[in-house]
C-alpha cells in the first residue's frame, strides 16, 4: 500500500505542473469580454514626436488611416471627430492622413479616430487645448464659446446659395483667415473650413410645413444658433452631443433633429423618425478644422508645409464629396421607406427665412455685426 501511495504521488507531481501550464495557455488565448469600454487617452499634452508606429498596410482612399511603418523618430498625431467614417468629413480626415504620410515620406503619421471614439463634441475642444490630440473638425458653431465670431457662420439664412458658402470654404478667403486667427488667444488656430451640406428637419410627430407645425415639439440641435432658429420657428430645442442623438430620438427625449442627409443616413436617424422636410436653404453645415496653437508653432518649417499642403488637398477632396454623398444618402433614405417627405416650396422657404431674421439680429451683439456683414456679402 505504501508503494502504491508513493506511485500516485509521483504521478500527481508530474501532472499538476502540466495542467497549470495548459491553463495559463488557454487563459492567454481566450477572447476578451465584449463590451468593455476603452479608457480615453490621458489629458496630459501629447509629445510632438511620438514613438514610431508599428508596421501596417497603407489605407486606401475612404478607409481609416492606420499607423503605417514609420522611420525612427517619426511624429504621430491624432485627429478626432464625431461623425461616421463614410461621411464627407470622415473621408476627408482619412484622406488628410494618407496625404500627410505620402508627403512626409512616413515621417509624420496621422491617426484618425471617428464616431466620438475618443471624445464627444465638447470634450474634443478641451482635449485639443491640452494637446492630447492635434486635430479636430467640429461644426463651426462649436467654436463660438472660444471666439463668438464663429457662431455667425451657423446662423440661419446667413448664406443663400452654394456659391456663397464656397467662398467661405476657400482657405485663402480673408474672412476665413480672420476666423482661423480669432481662436489663437484660446490656444487654438483654424486651418480649414469644410462643408457638408444644407441641413434638413426630421421629426416623429407630424410634417413640418410651416412654423406653426413646430409648436410643442422638441429638437436636438448642434449649437446655440440652431437652438435659436428652432425657437424662432416655434419649437423648443436642446444642444446635445452628436453621439447621443440616436438614443434620444429613439427614446423620445427629443422629437426631432436638424442635420444633413449624410449625417442622418450614416447615424440611422431616419430609422427612428417618421417625417422629413426637404429644406430650400436655411443652415449650411460647415466644419472648422483646428489644431493646438503651441504645438503648431513648435513645428519646423518642413513639417508645417507638409501638413498645410495636405490640408489644402484634403479640403478640395472634401468639397468634391459633399454634394454627391448627400444626394446618395437622400436616395438611400427614400429607398428605406421609413420617412414621409415634404419638400419646401419657395413660399415655404421665404416664411422660414422671415422667421429667422430676429435670430440674426439677436446675434449681432454677440458675434459682432462686422463678421455678419462680411458673411452676408458673400451672397453677392
């Protein structure tokens, strides 16, 4: 019996270590639990020169820009935005990353984070000010808290045609340059203005044909100018982070929203709404591409030229995309068959425009009459 006990102990002594090793291997290979939130990057300022990125295939046009193989000492910077990758802004941000990689020979890598992956609308402004990221492209009304002049670009009927908007989108336009520099005291500087398209109302209650139809309805808006516009039409409004809109519409926290067809489609807003009004003018959604002033001023001349040239090309690329993307999105929304559409007539649009005039007057003391007059002059 003693011999049998010793024999068993010897076997156990051999098997247990093997089982332990096997358990460790299985644990390492097991998939991580889904749904665990990723921690956001720390707020401390990012270094101008980051560690070289690991090797990865170059992104194709329209795809996410992934860190590619970088030379020793390459600079890695972050571009954060809140919309889907397959929108005009999303595609332009990825194109910018590709161009920077090409023009710098891999010495500068731009990592693009879409769909509020890193920060929500308001958070990304603070992140840029602390240099936790280096590029953002929010709606221009998001800059109003730093430099009130920017709010003027989002006022209703400040622009009355695509041609007027295109003047503002020209990076060499003196008014655009004035806006770029207006944020410098707050630690930011503008580099470009990108256009998406005209905004359109959707809601879950009834067709929006006249201002009277807005009575009793609550809308999500992107900023204060849109909020004032909705109130002037007779509704109520609340400014809300873009990433929260779908849930708010689905749960009835708000009845409707105001955005471009490409944003409505890619965020699936049309799946939780019943009615849409095809606007004739109103508010044209523009984005301001900005960077951290201290970081930008610290760059050498070659790096700054690379980024500036890439931004100009990406801006031209974005401009080509926006009209087609919005037209395609509208077609896709109609094919989905979930919305009842009402197309504004010229008479309808005129009533909305008249209702919006007090909003522009209200904003003159806030933004300054000078910038409003300069933007209106682009309509001529």
